[in-house]
C-alpha cells in the first residue's frame, strides 16, 4: 500500500502530459481560416456573390466572367502573430502552456491571360494559394525540488509543420448580359510533419523511481485534384452567386510513422510490484491518403449609394472516418502505426460592409477610397479529438476584419487588420502510453485558447 500511495503524486503529474501538447493542434479543421485577394480579405471572404476580381478564381469562378476589366496581377502579403495556450481550471499550476509565433501569412497570387486569347466574353486565369497552414513549436518543462515530498521532472514537446497548397486554372464566360459561369481545376499538394514527445522522471524520498516516455512522430505528403464550379448573377443593385467544390481525387502520396511508449517503475497491473513496459515501432514507407469533402457556398451583395453590404454562407459535407496512413502492428503489443482523420459536416456564415467616400458608388470599376469591416464564424469540423488523429483543432473560431483600399495611378492598394480568436474547455487525461496506466479521476479540466492578429497589404495592377 505504501508504494501505491507514493504513486498518487506521480499519476497526478502524468495526467497533464497529454494536455501539455493540446494547444498545438493544427487549424485544418477550420475551412474559413484563410481568405484571399485584397478586397476578399478585407471583407472576410464574404464575397461569394459579389467578387469580380481575380479572387473569384477561388470564391466563385462564375464571377470572373462578369469582370468588366480583367486584372493583370493580384497579390496579397500579410504578417501574423499567432498564439496558443492552455491553463488548468482547477487552480493547479499544471498545465500552464503558452506559445506565440510570428511570420508571414499564407499568400495568394493570381494573373489573367490576355483577353485576345479567347474573346471579350471569356476569361482565363491562373491562381496559386495556400489553403491550410499551421506551424507551431511548444516545449514545456516543469520540475519539483528534492525535499520532503516526491521529486519529479516533466517535459512535453510538440512540433508541427503543415501546409496545403492549391494551384489552379480558371475558365469563366459571360452568358447574356448578367450571368457568369465558370470552373477552376486545382492541383493540391499537402505536406505535414508532427512530432510529440512527453517524458517524466520521478524519484521518491525512499529512492524508488519511475519514468515514462511517449514519442509519436509521423510525416507525409500527398497530391490530389479537385474542382470548383461557380454561377454568378449581376443586377443593378444586387449581386448573387453560387459555388460548389467537388471532393478531391487522390493521385499519390507517401509517408512514415514512428511510436515509442515506455513505462518503468509503475504498478500497472495492481499486483503491488512495479512494472516495466516498452512498445515501439516504425514504418518508413507507407501510402498516404487525405480526403476533402464537397461543399456548397452561396452569397450576395446589396448596394445603395456608397454603401454595399455582403453576406455569404458555406456548408461542408462530412468526410467520415478515414486512414491517412495505416501501418503494421508493433511486435508484442499489437499497437497499430495508424494516422487517422474524421471531419464532420459544418456550416459557416458571415456578413461584411464596405463604404466609399466622396459619394462614389461601389460599382464594377469603382475608383477612390473605401473602408471595410466583417465578421464571420469558423466552426470546427472536428469537435472531438480522437486518438492518433493527424491534425485538428477542436475549438470554434471567429474572425473580425477591418481595413481600407485606395488608388495609386493605375493600381489599387489595400491595408487591413484582422483578429481571430477561439477557446474551448475540456478534460484531458493520460494518453500516449501503454494501456493499463491509471489516471486520477477523469483527468484535469483545462481551457485551450487561440488568438491571431493578421496585418494585410494587397495590391492589384491593371493591364
């Protein structure tokens, strides 16, 4: 019994190891986390029915066919400060984790081909964009001094690098006076590397000791294709649009996975004696598959004088549970080297407004200075984190954006800032070690928080 009582402080510390890794989950279960184009970013992406510049290649290919003056070049540069954190809600000092990263925000580039190629009613354009990206490194350590009570040292490290890039060719045509139809065919490349390490060393005053080590490492790349179809309508004061994104078709991909789980000095089976367990395995060459669902987006804009209001919504179908990589079972334990994903159906919506100074109407070829503001939801498609999941965030996000645009010669520039935020309360217990290791109660109540400031500079050059 004395040995079991000594194990209780140890188990309390063990229970936080998985929670230390929690805030580093990648934001690829949010579909509206990145927006595109100088105006599209300032309006928070609420332009499915109203966009007529080259951002229509993504939001609604049909809108490009209604563009009065196709742009020669459109690009956006942005910089971000991104933070993730976790804190215990029961008054404990564990886990208290925070990390802030700075860098460039995923970009968007698009160019229109000469109008003379296909005539004045048909547009052809190329675009390149980052659809998903999340890079974070969290390395936390904690220790208790040697004294009258048990002494311990714990460390949790998570390193994630994930990016998904879309490159596409858009063909759009004007039909009659007010209808545009179009399609974009995308080639998609997804790469991801994730490594999680959790370790604990424990020594009691009687010099009995224990240690725990859990390592989970995987990386993969995958190529696939998908299409986006769009329909747009132009009225005197109203614009409407509908866009459908097809499921992706896999081309090829490859990756590898590794796990190491060991426990020494802990009574796992309850026989009063400390046990030692080791399970490890590696699969250096696995087929990699990643699925994306189909979606339906709709939106519109209403213009009155110098004011234009925008609204958009998009429904994403569920992918269901699928294996990203499926490797062999480890010897002795039967633990599977598997990386999985499960994305549920989700709907997002938002509203935005733009106002043009000097009484200039916001028309197709509007010139002058304008201000913008928007709000949108970004609900997660994976509200429940599951074991061996590739990368997901289980919290809902919200985006607030504001900015301005102005002319300089034949070009147009935009400046803006956005703030994205979200939080989620949950309970985390011990994961990543062999089955049978007990956990106190049902784990520790924690709160995860996410925040991101983005500063945007966009430019559009006319031909």
